[in-house]
């Protein structure tokens, strides 16, 4: 999010409301302008994974955001 007056990305959140869609009131740290923004917070999705520990493997589900990418062999700390 950028200030519409000076294009600065440095701001302070003054107010925030909502769950999945947040409406925030921001104050620019550079020029002092206050402005509103709407932020959509993506829902987490459940992904099936296989957790291996030595000789034992378990099938479980974990929650990730839709834009997160996992690759085969990637290590996740649970």
C-alpha cells in the first residue's frame, strides 16, 4: 500500500475492522496524510501431507495460504 499523496510505503495503522476483508485507516509517516484501504485476507486451505519420522510415516492435513508453494522433499517444522 502506498500513500496516494507522496507514494511512501511507510505508514501507521490508526483503525482496523473486519475479518476476511479488513478496512484500515492509515496515516502516512512521511507526509501525515490519512487514507483508507481495503485488504482482502485469503482463507487458508487444507493440504494433505505425509509426515515422515525415520521409519514411520503419517498422513495429516495442514493449513496453508493459497499463494504458498510447497515442493517435494521440502522440510516443514511442525
